[in-house]
C-alpha cells in the first residue's frame, strides 16, 4: 500500500471515529465544545473510548477528579476555578 493511500485511509478512519463520537455524545445545549464533551466521555467500556478524539485541553480536563454523574459544565467550572478564573 502506498504512503498516500495509507494516509488517506487513516484520515477517513479518524473522520469516521470523530463523527461517530460526536453524534453519540454531543449536546449543543450542554457546556463545552463537542471535543470537550467527547473527552469527558465516561463510557470506558466503549470500544472507541481509547481512540476517541480529545480536545486541546484534554490533559487539564482529564486531570480533574470526577464523579460518575458530574456534568461537563461542572467539570469546566472546576477547571476555571483551579485556573483562578472563578468568580464565586
Ligand atoms: S467513546 Fe464515548 S463518545 Fe465515543 S462512541 Fe464511545 S461512548 Fe460515544
């Protein structure tokens, strides 16, 4: 398989996974971008979980201790508070 063909297949696989995760979890009424919501997916038993697309701030988001029922909005608020951007 040529390098160009491999890259094309790899790219379409990435797009397919990104699209699947996005349609699976993204809620435009909830806080955060679709990538942040996918990053904070808690379905560790899902076969796509290890290869799900991550947001640029994934290392920060995934570092926040999180309960099973904590919403994306609560995680983002906690991250902002840790960054001392919290107003409360
Ligand atoms: S990893 Fe999460 S967002 Fe992606 S398909 Fe699985 S359950 Fe859905």
